[in-house]
């Protein structure tokens, strides 16, 4: 390889890594914006006839629709990502995420069109979920499959790190409108962050359009190794890999949405902490994660993706009771520390290496489908139910989060065992061979 070729190669995989991160930032801004609005605003806009607790549950139910749509997105976009290519799927999912977000900002309130407002909200949320279900696998694979040997953990962490600025942007946007008089916020203020997504959509398309197709996919296309029905191959030939990834990720996704969505409603509604305090604390936690996620990816490269991820599951078990104890102090500094540790350390330890760890469980021919199905099924179970389950457990405990702590602890044990059963990508660095009979 010539020096010029090596330089060009480095430029290509760096571009792919940054583009995956930037595109993921934009899509997660859209997704998190909805979660924040569901916790703080939507119960008043779309379900005003309910009492506060029931209205919050109803708002979280519409929020959960996006998670239940994710497996469908994983199956559909995983199929075409393995058959047609990674890049084209990323461009399609970007528009499928951005356009519904803009339209959510235009939905009339319950006072204007009654329950049709909630129907429109659910339909648009469903489209968002389908888009995110297809986007994650493609973004991770574009980064990992472009990465040089020995740095797949670092590059695989870049699209994961995009979650942090997405969370920061959405929290800042909602934090700014939260300072408006309540009447202004409920009538027009909450719509501004959703409508502003049009700018991010244009930027995201511009960045992703410049990325070349995944080298692994190009090689697979040249060798004629494509399979006709990737999802069927995954379910028939790799059931253990699917189950271990589902079990491993279940604690991570439940932890995250308990911390950033349920805790927002719990702290402001039950504990009486100001919205701005919680949103600011979330921003600080995400800011820490933006740096620690790549760090944990590098640690995964250097040591083991498995062991870094397993350390994160232990982190949930140890820190979950401390997280709620810090919130209950009602002190802004303690709340910020709680969010910084929960997001910036515990969550980052799980999320940073998981793209490289999970993608190593499947061969290139069915990799997009494999990680998308497994990750999005766990997302539907964990993320989709996390705020609802946590709210119900809090109600059952009479306002005491002890049951939530036990719930999170049980999931962390399941995740630890599941991860221990996974293939160690650091030991077996070559691609997983396609299982016998895999060309369905």
C-alpha cells in the first residue's frame, strides 16, 4: 500500500466514523425530544381530561409506541441493509425520523381536535420508532466496518457517543422553552424544538451523503455471499446470539430510559425538583458521556469488550439505590452528580463498547439484521416499558422507589450472565463464519 493510499484509507474511515456520530446525534435529538416532552408537557397538551398520574402514564404509552415499532424497523432495514447496502438505509431512516418530528410540532392540541391529536401523535411516533429501529444497526456497522484493525471499539463507540450530544441538544431546547410562562410554553413554546429539526435534518443528509459504502458490504457483494432472507437466517441459525444480545442489552436500555425519562417525571412531579435543575443535570451527564463513551470503546479495544460491558452491569447493581438517594436530597449539586454518574459512567461503560461487542456475534452476511433484531427487541421490552413499569412500581411502593431498584438490579444480573455467554470479539478477531445452511 502506498502512503497516498494509506492516507486516503484513513480519511475514509474517519469520515465514516464522524458521519455515523453526527447522523446519530440528529436522529437521537428527535427521539429524546419526544421523551422529554412526554415527561413534562404532553399529558397537559394531549390528555388534559386525565388526572396527573393517569395523564403521565398515557403520555408514556404514546412514547412506548416508538419502542414497539423498533423491531419492525430492525427487520425491514436490516433486510435491505444486508441485501442492498448500509449507506442507503441510513439516508432513508434519517428522513423517516426527521419529518415526523417536524410534523409533531404541527399537531393541534386536544382542545382543538380532541383525541385525534393523540391519534396523530401515536402514528408519527410509530414512524419514528421504525426509523430508529433501522438506523442504529447501520450507523454502528458503517463505523465498525470502516474501522482499521485494533480500533473497532473506538470507532464503534462514535455513533454511540452521538447519543450524548443528541440528548444535550434536546435537553437544552426543552430547557429554553421551559423558562417561558407556562401558558406560552403549552400553546406554542413546546413546538419550537420540534420544528427546528428541519435544520438538523438538512445537515444530517449533507454529512451522510458523503460517506462511501461499507468495505465489508462491498466485499460481500463482490464475492456473491448475500443471503436471500437475512432475518430468517438469523432466527434459525443464530438463536443463542440473538438471546444473549437481548439479555445483555435489556439492563442497559432500561437503565438509560429510567434515568433520562422516568426520573425526569419522578423528580419534578413527586419530589418537586425544578424542571430546569433536572434538564441541566441531564445535560451535564450527557456531556460527560460524550467523552467517556469513546474512552470505554478504547478500553474495549485494549482489554475486552465483554469485560467492559460486564463492568457496566455491575455499575447498575451498585449505583441504582444511590441514584435515587441522591435525587431525594433535593439538592441541585447532588442531582447533577447522580446524573453525571448514571449517564456519564454507568451508561457509558455499557453503551460505549456494545456496538463492537454485538456486531462481532454475527457474520457480515446477516450482521445488519442480526444486531438490529436483537437490539431493537430488547429496546422494545426495556426502553418501551421502562417509564411505565417504573411509574407503576413507584405507585405500588407509595412513592418509594425501592421496587424500581430491585427491578433494575434483577435486569443487571441477567445482563451480566448473558454477556458472559457472548463471543469475545477481542479473542476471535476474524469475521464469524456464516452458519451451515445459512443461505435461506
